[in-house]
C-alpha cells in the first residue's frame, strides 16, 4: 500500500471536535513488503484535538514514513487549548525518515506533542532517523513536549538523547504557504535529507537529488550569489587597523528570501557570521555592512573573504575576495 502525494491544507473544524490530517489504522495489516507513506503535505489549524499524521499499526508488516511535511499552524488571534499531536506513530514497524515537523501555534492551554509514539516488546519498532523538528515558534503557557516515545521528552535535547538518530532542529520558512508553495526559503534546512530508494521524486513530481535530497515533501533549489565584497583600505596600514566590511548578494531565485546568512574571514580564519534579515525580492541585490569590523594584525598581505554562510544549491557563486 502507498499513501503518497496528498495535500491536506488549512483543515479547520471551527470547534472542539477532533481532526486528523491523515489517519492510518493498520492493525495486523499484512503484505509482502512494508507500506509507504511519503510526499504528503499536512497543514492543519483550528481548535479542537488535532492529529497531523496518525499511524497505528500493531502486528502489521510495517509502514515506512518518508519525506512528509507536517505543519500545525495558528490562524490570526487563534488560541489552542486542546491536545495536539503533530505526528502520532503507534507500533509503526518501519523507518521514519526525512520528515519536517513544524508548528507556530499559540498554546494557551493543553498539551502539544511534536511526536507521540510507542512500541514495546519488539512489536512495531519505530526507527526514527534524520527528521527535522522545529517547535521554537510555539507561544503561550500550554505545555510543549518535543516527544513522547515510550517516555516523555520535554526538550529537543531530551529527545536527541532519548531515541532516534541524526535529529535536525532548523527553522522553517516557505515560499508562500497561502498558495501551498512549500518550497523552503530557510538556508539551514537545505540538502539535509538522506537518499531513500523508494522516493525519487517529490510531491510535485520533481526529481530528488540522488545524494542530498531536501527534507519534507518538496524538493527545491535555493541560490544566492555574492557579487562583491565592499571594503576600503590604503595600500598599507599600521597594525591593529580596523575598518568596516560589506557584502553584496543577489537573489537568484524566483521568490523572495529573508534571513540570508553571510560571513567574512581574514586569511581564512576568525569567521564573522551575521544575517541579512530583510526580505530580498526575486532577482534583486542587497548590500549589507557587517556590525563587526575587521581588525588587521598580521604583517604582510591580508586577504578578506566574504561569502554565503548557509546551504544553497549553487556553491560556485558563494564567495568573493
């Protein structure tokens, strides 16, 4: 069985009843191979008990859960008081890999679980590997648990120490959620997936990288170029000379991007990293002056390098000196 390519967007029951993005109940579900849940986008908001992706399959052949995007998002001025389970995995008996779990709800009461899962006695083992969970945008006084997995894990650090492998905790930003364009504009999260032979395209039919696929349901390209380093000095300066360093970058994408990470170093060391927080329109350039000045104390010729300090898909245009 395959559950792939579904889009569940803006599901809002407007009340206190439970809602599910995708519900899979596979008690004793059999077959010659494991079932696949992949390339699904689940984007839920609204009040009531909420389950993003729900899989319950004790004694089943198993389910591999690969490259899904699960968002639990608030409407403006909306408060959540009921329990939320972004991803619920009971006795899944499979690999759970390359998924994105994100939320920005205002949890004014109740509980939020990024993951709620369990297995026991060798039954339905959940193999968590290389998933991104980012819950830092959740607000309110409700209780947030990164995970319950046979035990409660309050924080991201607790979860990493408790179960699973290669967890990722990178912020999430989309091109345009309102039009269901879930390509990422966040540099930290790009190209962090692990190849999975059974999922070679994304939810839109785009071919995935064979070596470094993107996490979640969408494969995308993100590219910024460094067009100049902006610094002015005389041919020679005294020791301990300081001056400002600037960088000009160009957005090579067809969509706007904010929070572009940039950096410079002197002679390949002492990297200074900062972020251009302003949104840069598609095809536009932006000049930025680093808050931290460069100080020169090495005799002889010094080389200042300015570069993009994040994961993008065209590294040939990422630096200048």
